[in-house]
C-alpha cells in the first residue's frame, strides 16, 4: 500500500501520453476453439501480423476497428478440470520453462538460460518504470554511468479507460536497442460498476462498487466478458513484443494474498480461493494454449498459501515487500531479507504440496521492494533472489511539492536521500553480486546502445 501515491501519480501522468495506436503486431485473422483445457489447433500455414511479419503464435481475432472480436473470443472457454489434469500429468521440471511454446522460441530460451545461469550466484537489478520521462534511469546513470539490467513495465495503460501503447514501445526499445531484460506487471483496471462502464475504471477494491469476482470466472456474465476481452487485448500487446523478439517476465494478479486489488483474496473461504485459481488458469490457458504465445516467462506473486497454483503454471515465485520501518542498518536489512525469503519459500513449498510433490525448485525473486537492497545484506542472509525490483517515483528520486522530481540545473533528478544516495548507488552497482546493465552479456536480440533519453540528457549537459 505504500506505493498508492506513486501509482496514482503515474496514472495522472498517463493522461498526457499519446493516444493508443492499435499495435502493428495485432492480427485481424480469426480464431476459434472449444473448451478442452488446451487450445484447438487454430494456426494457419504462415500466420502474419498486419505488417506481414510471420507470427510464432496464433493470430488473434480483431474487429474492423481493431478491438477484440468477442464473438470469436467467447467461443473458447477454459476447461479447468482438463487443464489441471494436464498439469498433473507432467513432471515438474524447474530447469525448463513451463511454456512448451517458449521452448521453441530461441530468444526466449536465450533469456531463460541466462536467468538459470545467474540464479543463486548473482542478483539481477531491476527498476519499475511508470512515466516515459525515465527519471529513475537518470538518477542511476548520473551516479554510476550504469543502469539496472532489467526494467519493469505495466499493462495498466492498455485496458480500461486508458488506451496507450507507450509502455509497449518503451519495452521494445529497451530490449532491442539496449539489450536489456523486460518484466511486466498488470494493474488490471475494470469497471467500478459493471452496469455503468462510463462510471470509471479501477483496480483498487475500495474504489469498485459492483464487479463480482465470482462472475469474472463465470461464462455468460458481464464481468466474464470484460475479463476475456482484457486478457485477449493484453495478448495482442504480448504478441507485438513477440514479433519484435522481446521476451517478458510476466507477473499477473500480483499481491493476491491480500484484498487491496480486486483480484485478491476478499476472504479466506474456499470459494474465494478457487476464484483466484480459476482466474490465473484462465489467463495462463488463453495465452499459452489458445493464443500460443512464445515469449512469456511466468512469475507467480500470490503471497499466500490460499493462492497456491500448480507449479506447472509458473516459472518464478516472487514476493513483494516494503520495509516495516525505516531502519536500514545492515543487521536490520539482513534479518528482514531472511524473513521474507523464508516466507516465500513457505508459499512455494505449499504449491509443491498442493501438487503432491516434495519441492519445485523454482527460482525465487523479490518482485517489488521500496529500497535498493544491500548486496552484503543479501549475502549474509543467504537470500539469493533471482532479481529485485524497486518501485518507481519517490522510491528513487526526490519529489517536489507537486509530486514531480526536483531537477538540478542540468535536468538531473536528485536521489531521494531518505532511501538512497549517489554513493550508495555507486557502491551497490559496483558490487560483483549485482548484475547491472553494463554487466549483461550481449544478447542476440538487442544492440548495446545507451538509451536515447540518457543520450539526450548527456547532450544537454554538454558531455
């Protein structure tokens, strides 16, 4: 909940973003399928997007105005029993992506193999992005001439009342032009009142007056149609990135163990728990088995045993944690990491028990945090996260009275000294434990150029 202000600020900033142009990667070909738990074979000999690029995944049916063709989309329904049976029939193998489609995508496997090679030895640095200005990047680069190895983006502006592809464009540019890694979260906006969509959209539970979780996974309801539409719309965005050679670490339904998001647990009864699982399986089934997307590495961030899903439906288990207090001493941080890591291991163990196996061996990650972790604290607490991701905005830079960053004379935002300093960034980024952008290998899918915004800033400074 500490990030409420940052997200609201980002949402306000998004109103100034460019209006969404329907992705050139969105196909207008049709699909059809029946409920089998796995997709009917809807591929054609050489599926292509609107620009004539060959697709690795199935075409997605769109209307003439570029929206999801709901008559086609609703023809496919997830057979939950068949899907779970398919999970149980396969051995859990943490050395491979759960997506068989991903195993046939060379760039996805290049990212996957790198993640596996780093895990347990080093920690990948990551920074959440919300604004197109890149203020967080400027803070890091000004201090260290370096950036985080991975950037986190959000589908928040792609559905509901927002219609912007800016985050997709930013992710593609970061991956292709700078060779960086890409993660995506989804703050999923739905109608506050399903009977009055013009009344606005929200993802916070306390802002929603009439949107039933149960209906969201029940065919024939307005909520279900909204959910299907949005999942397929996000599929077009992921497919566009797929056509550009961009692999994403996708973290849907995050922080589900609590009730602050509409997809979270509103209670602890079995009916509520089952709704979360169904929603996860619907997203997984449609993207994996129906649309057959090849560029997803799945991150489960349920944060509660009640949100346990089958280990064959996710690759990485993550936990989001913001410090309980402002004690950032080495001892306090080390103890904090150890507690969080132990809790995440407990959630992961429960997933294994649900599946009837001893251990999953999945990679574990600190998928959101409010401070840059101390690498020595990570070592001493033996909490070798795959990556950490700091939240955006004032978690990194000093805000002005209006919420915008305080800029130095050369246009550089100042670090928020309550959380980090230039000296801290230099020390932490220079630690061998942390993988920063400059320490990444040269991936085949991207060049190694400094991001354009950094180049523009350097030119402005006269460097």
